[in-house]
C-alpha cells in the first residue's frame, strides 16, 4: 500500500535533526514514504539537497525565507539559482512575507521575494510560500503577475484569502493545527477549499499534531495530520491519502 507524503519538513535543521537518515527511516516505518525537505537560506537549501541525494524518495525545495531576507543578496540569488538546477530540487521556497516577526524589513523581504519569483518564472519551477499575517499583501503581489504554480504552505488565512488564492490556482498545505481542538475556523476554511487543492505537511520540527502538540515534530507523524484532515472533511483517510498524494505528485513533478 502506498504511504503518505510529507511535502514540507526541515530535516536540514541540524539542531532538531542531528541524524536526518534516522528521521527518514522512522517516517518510512510509519507509512510516510515521500518527503520534501525545505530550505530557508543558502546553507539550509544546500543541506536539503545533500539529504535528498541520499534517498530515492526525498526531494528538496530551495529558497530564501522572508525571516532570513536580511542576509539575501545577489550572491544569495546565485546560490539559489544554482541549487534550483539540481535534479532533486523540485520547487523554489520557502519564500514570501512574514509580518509577525521582524527579522527583516519589508523592503528586504520584498526584494528577496521578487528576485526569487522572477527566478522561478525563468526556470519554470513551482513556488512554495511562507506567509504569516500578510495574505492580502502577498496575494496583491501574485495577482499582478502572470499565473504560475503556487503552494501556500501551512495555510492559516481566512476564507477570503483562500478564495483569492484559489482563483490563482494555488494549492494549500495542511499541517498539525488541523488536529487542534480549537481550530474550528481552520477546519471550516479547509472544507471550503476542498480536498482537490490540499497537500499534507508536517513542517517538522514545528507544528506537531495532536496528541504531540508542543513536542518536536517529525515527518513520521504525517499520518496524524492526514487523519485530522479526514475528520475535518468527513472523508475516508485512504481517500485523503490518495488525493493529497496525487496533488503533491502533480505540483512537484514527483
Ligand atoms: Zn517551513
């Protein structure tokens, strides 16, 4: 039987995952057979590729996170451009806007975002977005550009944001919060979006699903996210797995 796909984890976070191979093995044992490791700057993107080279069913997403945008430069762009040419690099990300933290100014965030959107368009690579408290602003930017395959990682917007992103053809990442007791608004938004537009992620080491909330998350817990989505959508878990796997295959070309 096919397993689950964790479309977004940070096995390249060396503090959380001293032994990424062990985390991949544990994921496989728990029915998770495809993993995508996501970069947040040049070094972590390089590490994501290094991990992906060791396993047939692990791929990398390379890019410069808005919270790392203060260290983005033309050299950074060159690094991401080179990394994106690697055969295991399946998308540009995670890029975007973050108004919750202030590690980088709005100008720095926008400059990294625009340079990488142009790069993705030039290379024909899909884009994975990180967006925190900035959906209207990010959607304004995307609506003004030619259409492109986009994924809103760990979607936390409301129904209006979802409608605008759906009109752009976006996919949406579902994470641990779908399992949280008080997340009724999120579950309602995901029902509104519909399974055809969703993929599963852990965002490990962050966002651990119930009953592990607050602990260090791991890709092995992807099934818990899938089961939480099954409850939220009142759809059989096997169907959740089948459709989210197909969505991930189509988007990332895996
Ligand atoms: Zn992430």
